[in-house]
């Protein structure tokens, strides 16, 4: 069985907790795209783990984790994260962690180029985390990237750095930054690559063999559907494909081997960085946005930036369900809404006075959207830690049912807090079968 976990909104839906929950029932967790610009927070008792590159399954000692070919990896960030997780008592060895030889490396000049790119765009900047992810993917698409396999040869690594830096320095200097030196970059990266060598593997072959042995595989992405470079709110997107189709390419797994797709959906919406956000709580709802932000701890796991908060967008989430083919949905952060008298859900869009029930492709149309809201009554009682559906307040159950009906997909799991055991798994759902099989 191979299951893909997909964020259905703009990210930060709580994928880390759900992967951590499912990992106990799976043999392998593989990350298939992105870099260290997105963080997954996992809470186990009094310990909090913030994972940027490592899959959430790394916390489970019997789970093997994979960084697949679709990723871009900063070797310095990779070992910083490993060292931090080891300090918390988690064993990380080459037997437990496999890194694809075909993954691309983020180099110091990629970070510098990220800064110059945002400066060049000015008021139209994307709002990146400035960690070099976009420029690394640009080099990959431009066939000048440095893969892990290439870097394992010092001669090739040195040659590629010199070749790429010649072009990168032209741009870096143009924006008033001092040029980078190839010998200094090589001296920094070469020892890290050598330390990386024991972890390097042909991961697509490893996953294919695991499939033959009937091992259970979980594919985990970063970011989310509405940040997909093809299907998201372009150009305010990431540089890879977090959607289900990207999982097949990014992990090197045939599409027909994927058994199911799980969508992660939050009971409200947030967004980090620039870009259109139709249901954002703006000036007149600033107090509500602050309440949601505080109750939900809506600050970036990696950057600590405050997240923009908004109401649940059923139109955008239906779009995500269509793109990814969700079989079931995990609904997170129900407890954040406990204090609300009323809860809005966007059920349609208006653009220039005309009703639109699909997700527009053009950013300017997204900016012009006037959401059409349904208003539901809040439950005004605590749901934190509830583990049975029948124990939820009636109005909370109605809200869950309304969201499921609006999306058109079953909700198989409800998260009622950050801890593993603060979870409701709905009986007879597709989700329940994944835990049992």
C-alpha cells in the first residue's frame, strides 16, 4: 500500500502530526519535493520536533525515511537538522535515512540569488523564505543543477561550482552584493557531501523493492496544493509540485502503484508570504484574525512569521480535491474554533458581480474575488482532546458535516489538539482502513 498525503490549502495544515500518526502503521515515509523552507511541527508528550527536511516518520524508530529525487537539499541545513533531532534522543543512521542520488543540492549562491530575485521583483515579490529553493529548482530545470550523485565526485563538484558561479556572480554583483568565491564554496560543501555519502541511495529502486515486499509506504510533501507551480496561485507559488501527480515523479513511483490520497484540511485557512487569499480576514476582521492566530499558534515553524488568517474556503478546497483525487480528508485544528460565536465558510465566489464556482487561474481574478459566505453557529465549548465523534458538541459535528458536504469528500479524521492522542478517527472511513491494514 502506498498513500500520498497532500496539503489542500496554502500549507501549514498540520501534515506533520498526521504523518506522525500514520507512520506507526507504515514501514517507510518518503518526502517527494521541496526543501527546508517548510517546517512540520510534531508534538510528542513534552517534546516538540520541528522538521524541515526530514520526514515526520523519523521520530518512529522502526520507520525508514527517504529524501527522494524531487527534493532540493541544502547539505548544511540537512546536518544541522540531523544533529538537532539526535540531541532529542532520536537515532538517525544511514539504515534509517536514505537520500536520493538524484536529488539536487542547494548551494550558497542559490541563497544569494534568492535575495536578488526578491529585490528585483520589488512590490511583486513572492515572499520566499530566502533559503535558495527557487533558484535551485531553476538550475534543475535549466540542466545546470548539481545533483547529489554529481557532487560525490570532488572534481565534478568543483567544476560545476566554478561554471555556475560565473553566471550567478554577474547577477549577484549587479544588485550590489560582493561576488562569491568558488574555492570557498567548494571548501564548505565538499566535506558536507563526504559526510552525506553513507546516506546516499538509489531511492526509487529502494521504494520499488519495498513495494515488491508488500511494505507500506507513505509519501509526504511540503507546502500544499494552492502553492503548486502548475496549479496554484501562480506566480505566488513554490517551485515544485506538491500535488499527487508530483508525488509519483518526485519519489520515482509509478502512478498506478499509489493506493490512495489523503488530503489535509484545516478548519480555517492561512497563508504565509505574498499572493491572493480570497477569504483573508482583513481590517474589519482584524480582531478575529488575531484570535485565530493566537489560538492556533499561527506562526511559521521555520521563519516564525505570523500567518495571514482567513475563513475556510470550500471552493479552493474542492479544487484541491479534484486535482489530487482525495479518498479521505484529515480535518485539523477543530479546537481553535471553540471560542467563536459564528463561523463563516466560503461556498462560492463573485467576480465583477458574476457568480464563479471554480478556482480562477489568473492572480488578478483571485484578488478581485468577493467571497460568498454561509454562516454557521459556533459551539462555544471545549473540544480539545476529544477522541470520539459522539462526544463532540452537536454544532461542531454539524460544522464537520457541512465541510465534508461542501468539499464532496469524506472526513475520516478530526484533530482536536497537537498531541498524537488528541484525535478522532471516524469509524468505517477510508482513513480508518489505512490505520488497520
